[in-house]
C-alpha cells in the first residue's frame, strides 16, 4: 500500500528522532555513570570520598580524596588516608551532607583521629592548601608521604616558618616524612592502616615532577587502586637536562607496563587520572595536563596489554571553567570510550570500588 505524503513525513520524523536517540546513548550512559558513583557493589574492597575534584580556581573544591578499606561486613574502615590535600574541611562537610559520612561526624575529630596519613602527589598549592591550613589542629604521629622532591617543597616552601609554621619533623613534629623511592618495586606499609603503597614518577610541566601512588590492601593484595597526580601526555612532556638538552622520559608508558600484570590478574580496581581541559586546548598550553583525546591515547597503551572492562577510570582535576565538565564528559563518550568505564566524581559523593 502506498504511503501518503503525511505518512512519509511521519516516518521520516520517527527515523530522525531514532537516529538522534542512538547518537545520544553514549553521552547518556556516561552522564548517568557520573551521577551514580555512590552505588555500592556486591563485595567492594575500597571506599572513596571525593573531598575535592576540580583542578584549581575553586578553593572549596580542590583535588583531594579520602580512601579507606571495606571490612568483611561491607562497611568502611574508620582509618582513612588522604590522596592529595587541596580541600579537606569543606569536603568533609559536603560528605556529611551527602550521607557519605555519618550525620553526627565531627569535622575536628575526624581530621585528628580518622585521617592517618597524607599522600601528596606533588608540591603545587591546589594539592596542598587544605591540608596545610588544617595542620594547627591536627594530631601528631602522622606521615606525609611522597617523592623526595615533593617532601622538599613542603619543607622549604610551606613549613619554613615564613609561609607557615614548621609542623614537620624538624619543627613542631606534628608530622614525620615518609619518602618513597620511585625506583623500588616493593610496596611499603602506611602506618596505622591496612594499606601498602608504592610510588611512580610522573612528568608535570618540565622540569617538575609529579607522582602516582599504587595503594593495595595489605591483607588482600589482590585489591589495588592507582592514583595519579597531575601529568601531561608522554608525547608532549619533556625534561631539560643540565646541558640544556631535552628528552622524553615517557613515565606514563613505564607506569602502564607496571600496571599490566595487575589488570590481567583483575587486581586493579580503579585508576584516578586527570583530564584538565577539553580537546580544544592546544598542546603548547596544556602545562602538564591531559585532554580527553590524550587520556584515551594513554589508556589505549594499557589496553593493548589486556581488556580494561573491570577497571574503573575516575576522571579527576577538571578545571572549573564554564562548560568544561560537560564538554569533557561528551568528548569521553566518543571514539574509543566504549572500551573504558569512566566515572566523573562529585564532591562528597562516595564511590565503592
């Protein structure tokens, strides 16, 4: 039976709407994932509370993540570590509002008693300011953990009795320093927790170093998470040597090679990794950061070893510029994104891993 002109128009409209819906499905999936990061898994190993998620500018929401283990009753342990310390106190307030921490949580007591160590990826202020500002009321006996280069920045630029009082081991002795060796292949214990940690070098705007932490359960070594501080892509980052020549250290490629056995063995639960800018940002203005295209290129190096379907990719450090978050989410829904399970954390909303 021949279609009338009206029927033809209706069919065309239906086809057009269907094509639009199909095109939007990847974006919808990623966006839903971004909003439902608090959903509890059947047998999680880690409990994460984002205290701050953005890459600078917003002083109330700077890079910082609480991490603890999950016990046999599927409840979070009371002993937390902090991965970077841009925002602390305000993030805890938001976490209480989001029901990620008990309603009767006292901020002062939580910081003093339940935070056991600070793992600082590099010395930039947006990864340290909240931690530093809360030092006067903290409890002694905790460790600041990081590369020697990072610890030296904290000692010399912050705890120097000029920018801030010396709360380190040579001053008021609130904190001691645990310097990790990036050449070591052995994980070491984090005091007063059931975690072990290993560190890796990263490039972050020549000649400065950032770092990545591999945190594992001491009594459940089959469960690990990888947290990366700020870093740029291997194809862009260079290091200037004393003779003014440059070379590319390709620290990310080295890191992916180290992570491959964990991915193959289904032991790596998540990777926290930054995407600071949308794809429109030119390479010469990245300043040691990633875009969606560069992130996908780097993750595909790791995927070349084994499937990444069981590894959650937690996207950190998005710059809080107008429309940037939405654009980055959209750009990470295209191309090779189907091979990865992206999560876009929201401040205060817990993530089970």
